[in-house]
């Protein structure tokens, strides 16, 4: 594993343990070059999946490798300053990744991934759900928020 500080190629694993949601292994490493310590996460990847994205006009298609980090960032942004534990966010993202990898398809439409994220956030936090929907569904006016928010039921008495 390459050191993120000095780019040395070798590091020693000092500690390994399962992550909170048991979907990855957390490893503490120490660089043999500079001695810096850093953390890595090892996850199971069932298959390589390509995400199919529609172009601006809706017809042009482009494909790119599935990137878990993009979902993590989107979910974290939607839940920013909300009372949602990081562990719950990790569970949501891991669940979506598992769904995608076990679908049996080597290509998944980005729209399907967006709908999975929407459903997960709907069950997690209503404000995060509306935030994500505002970007995902491209709200352009306050009326769009009002109409969408009126269809949302509060989750867990929040």
C-alpha cells in the first residue's frame, strides 16, 4: 500500500479490525519510509459495475465505473448538520452498493442508483431526503420544494 504522505511503496499493517457495520476491514498502517501512520479500508467487491448516464438531451449515453465515494459524498451532503449517525450513513451506502453488485447486471442506470439513494434517505431522514431530491430531481422554484415536501411524511417522529 502506497503511503499517502511520502508515496513510499511499502507499509506494515499494525492493527486490523472489522468496521462498525462489518462490511469492511479497517487497517492501521505504518509507512516503512517515513514512519507515518494512516488508515485503509478493505471492502468486498463482487463484480465490476458500469454506471450508465444519460446525456443532457437524455439520449446520449456514457458509461463510467461505479464509484462508492460518489454515493458517500452525496449522502453526506444531504445529511449535513442533521442528527444522523455516521454509522447509519455507512450502512445506507453499503446497502446500496450490495444491491447494485447483486443485481446481476454489469451496467446499472444512474437513475436506478439515484432512486435507491432517495429511498434510503426517505427512511433515514425527511430533511435529507428533500435536500437530495431537490438536486436529483432538479427543483428550479420554491413551488417545486413545496409540492415535493407536501408528499413527505415525517420519519420516526423527527
